[in-house]
């Protein structure tokens, strides 16, 4: 009887171990489905909040840290965002910087392609970019890829609506 109990317990242990292994194997897939994006933003900026809501709705797991003035400007510069590429908020995701009102589709493309770059930027605050008013009234703007040498090239373009 004791040998039968040990055999049953061993089978249970094996089954529990197999279940635990399958759950652990699924965790990276879940993490990839909801990329973590950490955003520094001015607490008084409504368009930053609107952009955060848009990227959250697109499936990104967003955390927000309030920062402003010289501290926010220093963060941008320290992380390779050229001053002429600046906007109101700055994010970090998977080792890349995201500056300004970058559309979620461009962030996903960046994460898929994994270029050797600092990240993406939408300089200024173009009307109709995510978080900056209706897309149906959008002004033309470009998303730039910031290279590690400080240069920038067009990553994607959005025509005026």
C-alpha cells in the first residue's frame, strides 16, 4: 500500500511539474503580447495622457512617471534624443526611446525590425498625431528613426487628412 501511495504521489509530482513547465513556457509569449513601455511626462500635459491611453488601448503595458522642466529635458538628452527631435513626453521600451506622439504601429514595427538605433521621434506636437486631435483633421508629419550617431532618417510619413 505504501509503495502504491509513493507511485501515485510521484505521478502527481510529474503532472504538476509538467503543468508548471507549460505555464512557464507561455509567460514569455504573454510578455511579448503586451510590451512594457515606461513614459516620462509633464503632469500638466493633457496630450501626453491622451497618447498614453492610445498606446494602452493598442496593447502596450504602460507605466507613467511624472517629470518636468530641466529634469525631463536632461533625461531626453542623456538618452540620445537630439534637441531638435524633442516633444512633450519620452518613453522607453525594449531598450529603445520613443519621443513624442509616435503611432503605436510604428512602435510595433520598431520592435519587430530591431534596428541599431536609439529609437523613434515625432518632433513637436503635430495636430492629428496620436493624442493631438482627430486623425481625420491630421496635418502631415513624419516619424524619425534616431541613429546611434545622432543622425535621423524618416521611418514613416503620414499625409495630411
